[in-house]
C-alpha cells in the first residue's frame, strides 16, 4: 500500500475531490428529507423502541386522562383504532364499566371512496382481516358498517405527532383528513381526539390546506382542548 509520507499537496487535493464526488453521487436522486418526514421518522423510531410494558402503562395513563375529562360520558358511538408498531393503545377504554353501553368502532379502508375510511362496530366477537397496511380491521363481509362518519360522536384518532393547536401529522395516507374534511366547513360532530404519548407533542406546525386539526388531545400527563387557545 502507498505510504502517505510521500504524498504532496496535489495528491491530497485529488483524494479530497474523489471522496467528495462519491458523497454527492450517493445522495443524488434522493430528495432531502422534509421536516415532516424527519418528525415521522424520529417519533416512529422512539415508539417502536418502547417495551410492551411501557406501551401498556403509558396507554393506561392516556386512557385515564380521557376518563377524567368526562368527554365520553354522553357519547354513544365512539371510534378508536387498533395500535400497530408501538402506537399508543386506546382499546382499554372499551373495558371500563361506565362505558359498557357504548358502541365502539374501528376504521376500515373504504371500498367505495378511495383513500377514505368507513367505520365498523367492534367487540370481542368481531371477525378481523389484515388490510393492505397489515393493520387488522373488521371483516367487511361480516361487519356492520357505518358509512357516514358524521354519525359518530367521538373519534379517537391515531397520529404520529401533534402540536398544541391540534395540527396532526399522521402516517401520510391522508385518510383522516379526507374522511373528516367536512368538519372544516361545519364545526360539526364527531369530536376528534388525538391519542398520543407525551413525546408525540411537537413544536407548532404550519398546517396544509387539507389538514383537519383534532379538537382535543389526550396525552399521558395532560388533556388539552385546542379551542382554549
Ligand atoms: N393503528 C392505525 N390504524 C389506522 C391508521 C393509523 O394511523 N393507525 N390510519 C391512519 O390513517 C389508517 C391507515 N393508514 C395508514 C397509512 C399509511 C401507512 C403506511 O405504513 N405507510 C407507509 C409507511 C409509512 C411509514 O411508516 O413511514 C407505507 O405504505 O410503506 C399505514 C397506515 C387507518 N387505520
Ligand atoms: N381532503 C383531501 N383531498 C384530497 N387529498 C387529500 C385530502 N387530505 C389529504 N390529502 C392528500 O393526502 C396526502 C397525505 O396527507 P398527510 O401527509 O396530511 O396525511 P396524514 O394526516 O399524515 O395521514 P392520515 O390522515 O392517514 O393519518 C397529501 O399528499 C394530500 O395531498
């Protein structure tokens, strides 16, 4: 191997150019990661590093915030979601004594409206299938579907990050934004509640035209109402 002792300035300069060109070639064609993608990546990595026990304990704290807020007391039809890849778990709400008369629903990727969600009743007997994102959802063939999402009273929404005004970053499919776009015109039901670990509360975001903000945010250590701001 050539000894660096015999290299002059020209040798070093040519070596520096060679290394720099290789770096540029490697990143060429890849767009720089957007601010939103960076937030998604950071939070998803953190979520997936939680132990099962942490996930369960933290989720119980968030559920307790919802119970304490009283927001579900008069709600009859409530949508939530089944957690995947470390997401906080809202399903223990279904087991609470005071909520035994309520109807719970899960999102289903709609077959009728592209990139929209429908909602289906969910209890311990519901037959489930995996959707194209490998998320279990009620089997449409057997489920009782609710096609009009305005019939729900409350939707507990999954999210990756949320700011204190309720601006939400999701998994990037735009499903919740499309499904609840009607809420931007009329300030109507359902009430959207973001359900998240404390570390998912992020710095203020500039919303896009299509973004639908959540009305309230349930975290481990606090319950935020975005219209108090
Ligand atoms: N538990 C849960 N259920 C849910 C949602 C959710 O966020 N969480 N959704 C909320 O809308 C809908 C499904 N939306 C999804 C949108 C994109 C991807 C997804 O995996 N997208 C990329 C990878 C994204 C990433 O991890 O960076 C892919 O397709 O590879 C998954 C679900 C309905 N059900
Ligand atoms: N109401 C809408 N009409 C048409 N396109 C929309 C609408 N809402 C969102 N989109 C499209 O969906 C794409 C994803 O949006 P965004 O990144 O805000 O999704 P998200 O909120 O992270 O996902 P999700 O709601 O599924 O959790 C955007 O490129 C946007 O163009």
